[in-house]
C-alpha cells in the first residue's frame, strides 16, 4: 500500500517516527502503544474478521507464515457463531422482497 519514493518497502520504525507519531500528536493524542501503528494493524485485522474474512487470508494479508499464529492472536476478535448466524439471516431477509402473490422475488 505504502512504498518509498523508489517503490521499496517502508521501514516501520522510520514511518512510525517520521509520519505516524507526528500525525498522532498533531490531532492532540499522546503517542502510546494504544495509539501506535500496531493498534492500527489490530484494527485492520478486526475489521476484516468482522466482515467474515478467513483466518488464512488474514494471515497472508498480515504477512504471517502460519495461520495458526494469526488465529491464536486474533481469535478473540472473531464474531461468535451466533452473531454470524443472526447477521446472515438478517441480511437475507433485508434483501428479500415479496411479490403481490406472496412469493419471493429476486
């Protein structure tokens, strides 16, 4: 997503010191672990898991060689089975329309 002007990988430490922490400070926050780049990474992972992304795909996106590691780190963020089931049925009915004859239409 972000690269150096020469299209190389950005050094995390340099980005944190030169861009992220100054931005956090500029909006009136104190640079801490809770406002750091790792927190942003954690937010990214939680948003993908909440949207139903698989652990295997998330591991690849985060650069983890072992999806088991990703599962151990982020399992507490995964929606419960009951939440996924409820959301799936809610989404189904939200997008379902009945025609004048009472039958489901596309």
